[in-house]
């Protein structure tokens, strides 16, 4: 990665080995979307994997996406781009709710149009979002909830059909990966119809344990470049294409990382995990 990069607060722009531009946190050094670059990862994980275009092409109420960790808005803009490109084929509105504590990554990305060209069609939208807290055009609605995520997750939100869970990693941002936070996310999920799915880049055993304890069913997600797997969680087991089963449970029993994020593995926690309904039919 190159040095002498533009900076804003705690963040700077960097160039990855593959030439893609990305945002790095100056404190802990973590890079957003570090493997294949931000746009490819966003499309693969958050648009193609949940078949967003197909879902927007089916008549129904607005499809609600809860975007936890706006960052440089790559995931959000990937969803908006998908919806806009459907044109007349879009049969329902997209309602996007982004949570973020620091807008510096988005400001940096917008200031580098060559490095983040995919943001440019939504430049005015992003600027309105930062200035006014919301932006809309026909069938597309984007809202920003700025500040600590927890009070927003405890507030009045429409039930989410999809959750993009993309904060910095548990090592860098441990408070966002606890059972308490993920249980609040679970409480904001759609129960009607096919329920909701949560998509995240982390495939770590503690991440999956925490999602299970928070009330989700959990499965393997698609690969992204250097990551062999990601994670998909859902409010219904049948919504998962590759649910965790007995083989994962056996690996978990032998793992040295059996505890959930931010908490010890107590007998009570272990009992709760083993009693999860995910294992009953597997």
C-alpha cells in the first residue's frame, strides 16, 4: 500500500496491491474491504448473494435494508445501483437505513472519484445524506442514523428484510459484535413472509456462536477473494442455503475459540448453544 495518502480524522485512503482504492483506519490499521476491493466485495456479498435484484423484481411492500456500518457507502451504493438499474423491472421500493458513527470514510471516498468511481452516480445522494440525513428519488429512500448504533437499534425502525452487518472486525471494534448488540439487530428483523437475512464478511467461530446465541440461524456464506467463506444468518432455517450442521458443531467442540465475542464460555452459554433449534433436525 502506498504512503502519503489523503486523510480525514482517523482515516486515510490507501491503494491495495490489486490497484483498488480503499479506506484504512489510522488507529488500528484495518482496511475496509481489503481482499478484492470494495466494489467487488459489496456486489458479491450484499447484492448477488441475497439475490437483491430478484427480490426487488417481485411486487410487495418496500424492501428494507439495515446497513450497519455505512463506512464509505460501498455496500449501500451497491444496493442502490442494483435497484436503479432495474428501471421499470423494479416492482417494489428499496428503503435503506444506514448506521454510522463517523462520516470521514465517505468524505474521503467522494473526494477520490477515480478511486471510487462507483460512488459517482450517487454523489448527490451521499452529499444529501450527510447534509440532511436522508435522500430519496422515485422508489429509492436512503436514511442515515448517525452516532452510536445501540440507541438507534433500540428505537423505532421498520422491520429489516436484509441486514448488511459490516462494522470493523471484532478485534478492532469489539463492542459491535457482542450478543447484546446482535440480539438488538435480531429484534429489528422482519418476521413476516420469508423473514430476514443478515450478511457479514466474518466467518470466525466466535462470530457464528454469537449470532446463534442472539437468536439467528446461521450458515456459510459465499467466498470473497482471500476469504474462503463468509457468514449468512437468518430468522428462519429454511432461508439458509448452507446451514451449519453437525460437522460445524463437532469442530466447535474441538475449537480453541468456542466462546462468543466479548464473553466467556460458561456452562450456561454452552447449554444455550447446544439447545439451539438449528441442531434439532440435522
